[in-house]
C-alpha cells in the first residue's frame, strides 16, 4: 500500500484543532534536552554510494550457497528451492504486511491456506491442520496447550522424550510456566534410551507424551507400541516430525498419533539466518476446537460457487480471553503459501525423489566417514538424512578445523548433552554432491 503523507493544509488544520500554531509548539511539552538528541550521523551518501557500501558489507557474510559446504542440520536444512516459489511469493496479491481474511476480497489467500492445510494432513496422516504457527517449536508448545485444555487442567503430567530437539523442549518449558505442568523423561543423560523407556513413566495423570520422528539424533523408531500404551492410560501423543522424512516413512497418523507438529522450513524456505520459518500443526478432528490458530474451510456462496471462509479461530481476538486456546495472534501465511507452492511444484514423485536423494547421500556419507580411524556411527538404529558421528576430538575442535577449510560442520551435541562433547550431528541433503561428501571425508582424514 502506498504511503501518502498529509498535505501542509491538512497539517495546519490538525495543529489548529489541538490548539497550537506550529510543530515546534506541539513538542513544547517534551524537555528540550530530550526533544532532538544528537545522533552524530556521518555525512549523507548518494544512493549509488550507499548501495555500493551495503553490498560490500553484505559480501563479507559467508553462506551455504556461495562460500561454504554445509553439513549442518539440527532442525533447519539446506534444500533446493525452485525459482517458482520465490516468484509466487512476491506477487502483490500475497506479499502484504498482513494476511487478509475477509472472504469477499481474499479468496486467493484463503484458498492458498486451504490447499496448505490439505497437503499437510495428507503428509502427516492426520484429519485437520491449522493455518500454521510461527515455527516448529511454537507448534510443539501449542500441542501441550491443547492437551492441557483437553483435560481441563485435571491432568498435568507431560512425558517428554530427551531426544526431542532441545530448543523445542526449552520453548515448551517457557510456555508451561505457571501452569503447574510436571515434565518427566527429558533428562539429558537419558538420550540413548529408546521409546520403550518412556512407557513406565505414563500413568493416569499424564496428559500427553511428546516424541520426535526421526528424533533429534536422526534415529527412526516406530512409536506404535508407545502410542498404544499412552492411549491405554488415556493420554494423548504428539509427534514432532520432519516433513521431508514423512514422504518416505510411515506416517505418525498410521501409528495412531493424536497430534503431529513440526518445522516446515525444508519445504521451500531458505535457511535465512534462522528465520522466519513455518510451524505446522495437524491433529484429529475430535480435537479441532482445542487447536490453536486458524482453520480455513471450503463452502459455497449464495450463487452456489465454491468459496473459502475462515471456519475456526479459537483465539483471543475473536472470543473471550479466558476461553482462548492460545494467544497466537497470527499465522505464517506467506510461508505457508511457500510450502504449498514447493509441494505442488515437486508433486508426489518429486518429493519422493528429494527424500530418496537425502537418504542415499546420507548413508553414503556415513559409510565413508566410518572408514576414518577414530570416527564412526554412534547409533545402530535406522536413520533418514541425519546421524551422530563419534569423533576422536571434541566436536567444537572438529567444526573449527572444518570451517577453516570451507566446510560448515555438523551440530555440536555437547552444547545440549554434557556427555556428548565428542559427538557431531551430521545432516546430508540433496544439495550435498558426492564430491562435497568426499571432500568432507578427506579433510577429516587429514585432521
């Protein structure tokens, strides 16, 4: 929207209305020493000079597209983004400061969100999806809110796997402050335990069990037995999922999960220095009224034509604050569109090819890295495109050596798990060529 400032005549009329003659008079109430502070700005530059200076500053940034080979994942992944995704996002109809919802003028936006919801439910095996959250961690925390609301606060125990992304677990703790939630199971020293270790922790006071799929260490588990055990005690189960892996693996819905959340950044969203990203939230239809955020539905208008409307908004702007399921006040509409365009462009076959490339390249990398003296895989469980590499030196030293040689190494697990100082979480995507993997191997051999 074009910004049009007021005219001098309008300004004078406004000043007259408030009873002053000039702008200086308007600011008389502000002490002089605070009115116009000395900014010590440098001399002004021309547009050409400013552009050149900013370009020079930007060129000092190292990024995975031009300067670095990346094997860093841990929740944000370097995937190829087709050019059509950015082209669609920048269309004026979508590229706005606020996502409009008025059905009489916003059919395009509403349809795009409806398509996103449909794609996410198909991907996760669930029945409904909301119009997205800020990021995956927020979605995971909102799942806890749903469970708390479902049991009306009568159940307050959360069984949380230590193999859930540590950042997600921190956000969950922040969200649940003051709610009296008792968290069990996520002690860092228990990181090697499988899902069966969580079953004894589930009892009649448990509102929900939260696990990750594949987990933070890349391991793939079938959570069917855990989910059945939770349901026997009346508890819900939330699965934090990698959407790329869901293309290849059994869906959480098939395992019986009640809620599936996660980070949709792998679907057409660049790394972008850490955000903004896109949290997806899907669940069973029976929990839709406890679900945070917005839900777009399909209907027909007065002429019988297909149309889209905002069907559900269980949030504080539309209902009484004490009845709201969440204080989430927006969704990532533009990035939800981004994910929709990405999935639609690649299609089922294209998504399967991406997933297969990630899987095959990761397993090639793991096999080659395991041949280096002192290095090896730390876990024997199946994995998708991320695995833990045991190193002969602290992971921080390994990463520094790799960075000195133009490689962004894996995630240092010692930051979150004190006994894993020599453990590196390595991620491989379709963007890593065989030559890049071989380069990683050769540099680690030199080390």
